[in-house]
C-alpha cells in the first residue's frame, strides 16, 4: 500500500518535472467530508508554482442509476451523502416533478422548504462547530493532538455544546418530517409522503429560542475573532471570481426554488433570471485527468486553463453560503438582514475572501431559524393534500435546489415507461473546484518558504479547503486524526523531506 | 378424520391427518421459517427454508409438503438447521441484486426479515451481480427482477386464484426468470387482468405498485387468504 502510494507520487512528480522541481503532498485532507489529497509543486527556490486539490474517490452514481425507475431516484441519490441527503432528495424529487409535469401541492412545497432549512442548519453547524471551529478557537498552530472537536469541548464547553445541539435541532426537523434523521425517503416526485403533525410543529417551535440564542452568541464570538485572523482572511481564497446562486423573483435570498443569478466580484449582476433547468446553456463542465471531480465554469466566459490563470474575466465561479449572500439583495428576515448588512461592510458590494464562508454560514443558520419560525405559523402547512399523482409526461427533467454547499442540479432523462436513461448531477463542491484549487495555491504561496514544512502551514492549507466545506461523499472525519503523509520530492526522485502523522 | 400425535421440539402436539408439519406446528404456535410458502395457494417446497429434522431419518424434509405421521419426532431449530437456513438466505442474497437501503420493500420484506431472523450479519459467498431486467411497462405495476428470488408465488396466485396464468418461468437454474405471457412486456400482456394479486403475493420488492418510492411498498397478504377462504367455504353463495 505504502509502496504503491510512493510510486504513484514519483510518477506524478515526474510528469510535473518539466515545470516544477519539488512537490508537497497532503494526503488525505482531514476534517472534510470525503477523501482528497493536495499536491503543492515547488520550484528550485522553494517557491510554489502550482497546487492541486485532487478528489481521489470515485462514486459512479450517474452510471449505476441508469435503468432504475424514476420514483426510486430520490431514495437512491439521497445515499450520495450522509451529511446532505436532504439536498439530493429535494433536487431529485424536483427533477421528478418536472418529468411528471405536475405542480407540487402548496403544503408539500412548504414542507420541503422546511426540511431544507433543517438541512442547512445541521450541515452548516457541523461544518462550523465540529470541523472548523477548532482552528479558530484553539488556533491554527495549536497542538494537532487536541485541535479537534474534543479539544474544543475541553476548552469551550458552552460553545461546543451549543453547536452540537444546534446541529441536533436541524436533524430533529428532518426527523420530524421524514421519520429519520439520515436518508429519509420522504420527498417524492409530485410532493412529499407524510405530513407534519401539530405535535411535531410544537416540538420544533419549543426549541427555537434556544437555537437562536446559540447562533447569535456564535456570531458575536466569530466577529470578535476576525481581527486575529486578518492574515487568513486575506489569503484564504481571496480573489475575484463570479458568484452564483438562486434568488427569488425579487432578488432575495432563496434556498429551494427561484432563478439563477450571477454577480461578478464588483457586485454587478452579470446574468439574472436564468431558468435553472436550462443550466447547460450557462454552465460548462471541464474534466482534468488528475481528479475525479469535474470543473464547472460559467460558459459565456469560458474555462480557465493552466496557461491563462491570471486572466480575470474567466468563467470561474463560487457557490454556497458566501455566494448566496453575495448574489441576494436581502435575506428577508430581520435578524439575518441586520447581520448581512454588517457582513457586507467587510468587502463592499461583494465579499471575496473564502475565509468568510464561515461567517456566511453562521448568518445562514440564523436566517434558516428565522424562516422556520415564520413557516411554522402557516396554517396551510397541515393540509393533507401532499402528493400530485401523475405518470411520465415528459422524458427529461432538471431539479435545482440550494444545498448547504451551493446550487445542486439533478438532470434526468427517462424512457416512456419511466426508467432512467441518463443522469447528470452537478454538485456544489464541483462548482467550487476551480476556486478551491486556486485557494490552495494562494495559501501555499503565502505560508510555504523553502523545504521546511511547518505543521501549522499544512493545517492552513487544509483549513483553506475546509472553508468551502467540501462534501466529497458521505464520510466524515469530524474527530481525531487521519494519517497524514507529506513528501518533498527532488528532481532525481529522492525524498528531500518527509513528515508522517500516524492515525492514533 | 383421524388425529395424529407427534412431538415437535420435544413438545407433544396433535394434528389432523391431512395436515403438514408446517400447519401442525403453526397451530401449536411453533414458528418455522418459510419463504415460498403462501397461505391460500399450493405448496412447492422450493425455497428449502422450512426444512426440519425427523428422528430416524438423516434426510431433512420440507415442513410445508411433509404430512404428519403418528409418533413422528420433529426438530425445527437445531444448530444444523440454523446453519443451513442462514446459508440458504446468503445464497439468495448472493444470487440476485438485493440492496435493501434503496429498495421499495425496505422494512416490509420477507427476505430481509429472514436475514435478520437467521442472523445473517454478512454474506460469505461471492456476489454474482447478475444483469437482470426491470419492466415498468404496466400502467399500475412494475417488476424488478434484480430482487426476484424465484419463489413462484406470483405464478401460483395468478394461476390458482385469479385463473389468468399470466406469470410463468423461463430459463434454467440461476438463469431462470419470471415472465409475463410469452416473455412479452407486462404492459402488452393480453392475459393480465391487472388484479394485483401477484403484487400482494411477492415476498420481496420484485413486484411493486408503479410510482412507489424507497421503503413505501406495503402489501396486504390477508386479501389472498380472504379470497380463498371465501371461495372454498362458498361464502358468497348464501
């Protein structure tokens, strides 16, 4: 196993000899969802020439779903991820709605929204409190032995407990609606399977004051920390790109329906009211041989190749919490709008640093809590008309929804009986792929000098990736350590420097 | 009608002469696992899950088709039987493509229940991953042969209760599969009455109502028994 890994590294190192002299490999990247590694290429002077974020796992969902009945797709695709099953469930059900050519009953649409809000809260809370907070609150250079959730519980018990309970609240919303926390097969083409009970509504309502207090406290705490992390804020993926997300017809924050909007780094709307189901007209997908993750780009501006990295007007765009806050005019709830105003003071019209994904995540948790509170007062929520019945009426359908990590597209083609012929999924993390690669290079350039590899630097490179909260599959590495292996490889293939961190 | 007495798991029980070991045990509250057996239709003894040990014979006998005999000593749950049953269930899993987590019958499946009952924590055999067909051409039902265990319950209910004989078998051995009419798409069948008895009879997620999603397939087996009882006792001819 080890030999294989090393020989693979030699091979890729040789490939890159034409342009680079040495390579740093971080494999695997820790405290993210899924499996990935990072390669940093250095020249003779120890300066970073390039960096790559490789997604090393292969899933194959688009292929093995072929031949399945359409109605099973929400249940199957929800299994893509144990963190954001609801996102896939909803995008899949929405693609199914299109193929059945039905309008979902209003109560079902509202219940789907409610579940998506629960999903956003639980996933954002996981990303912030479980995965990333150890970096901010214990320090980027703190002892890696305790730089994890357990270290956080020891150092800041109240905040850690609040974060865990916040995630549990989001999970509870999902469970009350779908009958289970993970992989509920509840949303179906045409609507949803089960209603919300009044008892369930009361259970959610009762917890709102507690979770609202938790998130407001966390926001306060994070804002105090910002000045300590000025350097990170400047170097963690701080560059101009486009931002994409769903907005309502009025241009407000949206998470389930609506139209696509693109804004540029100056805050100008460059495309608006795009029909998300016609995504192929404005999103292209590029493929690179060194990663299983595709590289989507904004089609009118084209794909950014290696040679023209410095071009500013390329199709690189970001999605997710930061993008959603950058594309909307308002959120539409009082507390979150107040926070949004403060957030925007950081960067003018558009906040560019990916470090602020964390900040945006906290604001979105607050917005979701407020939205849940508003939704629960809607009497229509308890209607028993929840599922439109229809059969195959169109052979193609696209379902689009906002997942915690960004806009998610499910595109299906079926035969006349309803068996899947073709599946195309565009996952949020894929759309951030170009930006994540550039982020790694930016951090490495700033923090690596020469052949010395300080542990804190490695953690910063990983933290740069963590800011995007990439979801590479259903696995999480929330606690403890993953084995980490970094090699500096010279021109002749000799290992110049090597650092091991063995799994405990 | 004479009465026979026998022991099942060292318990004395009595049974009517024409009863099978399975029926006699059931009347006495003794559970024997079954899969191809379905109340209301004929027995075929195909799945071999109801095999029992009979004292004096080294050969295991299927309880669903073996008649009771005076003085018979039957054991239904010996370590040997437990091992065989678990192996049979493992073979069924390895032979088809059974993925419970995304199956329409998840939580309502007799094969799944048996895997739990026999303590199947994993499958020791190599999976075959056969290439099997899904047919959703019928406007009310669908069949996913990946989940079919060839119990032939659908064939028997269709033939014996509905009288349509739409279902039958094609092929041999592990390449066998159930067919509608002469292996035509179900939706084009001229014999199918769309009664849905086969769907109610299916022990797994192979037969399902069109449009059901994961874990949503629930069946009403009592309907089949109700129909047969009503027919045999002529309850409609008052």
